[in-house]
């Protein structure tokens, strides 16, 4: 497959995404199309699909996503999430620090459009401050996503680790500096170089430990123990703990299990893995890599531009990761493969953070009635600064 044809496929995918076609259908359609023009039979395509669906890494990622959704339902339905927020407001004192911590806490529980949950908390915390509506929207959006490059509970992050052939813990250890950089950049852009003044008040430590402890245990286990099933097992234990603790205040288990099932999100995972496998089977990734190399541009340009553009246009980390990483593998060597694909993952994430189609950004802007120009100016400055360090590290 030549470069022009592949770019046409990407263009069609992006157009269909903007027209609200489900992502898993797009990847399945692109995979079947690619298989046919690559000379694969129906039997080959069927065998590839089953292998992708039942691969150990696919099963682990699917379990992680579903159980994380169930855990979020348990916390929300039991009132633990609201109680945790109240305790942090009491604990920190400084309204600026509280306004940053609230969306960051919510960001530990990834859910589509989750910025809508933290927006009222940010608004209440900053109600009597001089912070503008644009800055409130920026805080709510930016700090909610600081964990995405490292947390093994985000779909795009899990997908990246799967495609790179490493564990989520390994990926987190590579990208630990990104959240720290985002915190510093976000704080300086809104509050300047004035440090927070914490006026500590004792919260209900029992409630904080019971409500936050299981999630922190999941994160620690996922980052430190390098096994595909570490995270889903840890989340399952956390779910059991929360359910036992709040069983009397929760609906029936069937209701909770049904509410947590977001099958369209889950379907994306085997669809992307299938796409990556068929790319390799047909040799399309090597063909595209050869075409890209023939452009005589520095190789690093492709690892930055392709995932960034796809993610920025679609507003989905999964789209940037799933489209670009399988293609870019052909431009790597065994020695630099993980590092270069990680750079592509970072720029897929950065592209999403700059995307006008990102649901969390749309919800934040709408809730705070923020002026688009001022909000995007601040956001693009933040994205530019955060994107510089990974490029420098990749070059040197």
C-alpha cells in the first residue's frame, strides 16, 4: 500500500469520526479493507480477529477497563466520591490548590466527559476569586488529564502499552515526568510563580483512607508490578472492598454491573489490536514506513506529527494511538522501538489536549461560558511547553 492510499484511508477515518461513526466500526472496516487489498482471505481475516480478541493482552485490557468503570460506579453511587471531595476542600485551605486538586482527583477515575463532574467543584472553590472564566475552564480541563500519560486505567494508555509490547507499569515509569511538568506549567499559566499556602485542617482521615486507599493501591500495583493482569486483579479487589463497605447504600449488583458496561468503549480494544495485527500480516506498515522514509524528512517528524494531527482532529487518544503506532513501528529499530513509539504516544496525548473536539474541553468551556480565544491561547501555550521536553529527550 503506497503512502497516498494510506493517507486517504486516514482522511476517511477522520471524516467519519467527526460524523460520529463509532471508532470500533472504523477500525474493523479499515482492517477488513486493508486485509483484502493485502491479499488475505476471509479465513485469514477470521483467524486474525479471533487471535486478536483472545490474546492475553487484549483480555487484560478489557478486564481493566470494565472493572475501572465498575469501581467508578461504586464510588459515585455510594456517595464516597462526594465525601472525598469535601474532605480535600477541608484539608487544603488554599482555594487555588483546592481548585487544582479537585479535577486531579476526578482524573483518577477516567470516564467520558468526566470534566462535567469536577466543574461545579472548581466553580464553587473559585467563586469569590479573581480567576477568570477562561482560567476556570482551563483548570478544570488541564488538571483532570495530568495522569493520563502514566495511569494504567486510561484506554489510550493501555492501548499504547499493548501496541508497544510493554506493561502499563513500564510505560508509567517512562513517563513519570509528564504529570509533574503539566502541574508546573498549568499552575504558572494561571497563578504565576506564587506558591500555594496550605492551611491544613484535619479532615476525616478514616473516610479519606477508606475512599481513596483502594484506588491508590491499584495505581501502585499497576506501576510497580509488571504483569498484564496485575491491574485488573487489583481493581477487582478494590471493587470488592468498596462494595462490602457500602453494600447497604448501593443498588442491586445487576444494576451496578449494567451501568458499568460501556461496550462501545470496550469494543475499541480488540478492534485496534486486530488492525495492528493485520497491518503486520500484510506488510502494510513496512510499505508505509518505506514511503515515509522516501520523503527525506527527519524520522522524528513522523513520530510527532502523525499521532498529534490524528488526535487533535478526532479528540481521542485511542484514535491517535491506534492509527499511528502500528504504522510507525516500521520506522523503528529493535533498539529504539519502545522509546520512539512512546514519543508517538505522548504526542497523541498532547494532540488530544489541544483538540477543540475533546469532550472534556467542550464541557468545560460550556460550563464556565469561557471565551474560546482566551481559553485556546492559554491551552496552546501549555501544550507547546509540555511538548518540548519529550522532543529534547528523544533527540539527545
